[in-house]
């Protein structure tokens, strides 16, 4: 099976139609599914989970744009928390928290390049 990168590829690699997907998503018709597949509308969490369950689609593929936004916000918040922690008296607990947060920043930076 190819490594599909969007909802349409996952569906087309199966025998299911847009009408089938619409039914499974409890949608009135397949217009919304078509818009998902064309990138004109973002699927909600339920739709992403259903694609994940139906097609064994990796969640990172289904959450790609959303995940990047969350990672950027999280990195900013972690940096703010690191600033606060670095300006406190350095107990063993605070040093452990700083080390953990710095490791998360490193991991996120390595993933996003």
C-alpha cells in the first residue's frame, strides 16, 4: 500500500466511496467529505479519528497542520516557563523540571528541523 498523505489517498486506497465515509461520519451527504479531501475544509477530531481507525492512518499524517501549530505554541509556552524557572532559586526539583523541559524543546526542534 502506498504511503498516502491526505484523506483522499487513504479513501481511494480502499473500496469505500465518499458517500460511505459521509455515512460513517454521520453527515447528510458527501459534500463535506469532498471538501475535506480537496483541502477546502478541515476535518474535526472525530473525522480524523474515524480515518485513523478505518484506514490505520497514522495520526501524525491526519494532524499534520494542526500538530505544527500546537508544537509552536507549546515551544513558546515551554520557553516562557523555562524563563520563570531559571529566575527562581535552583532547588533539585526545579533543576529536574528545567532539564525535562529542555529535553522536550530539543526533541521538538529535532522533529521540525
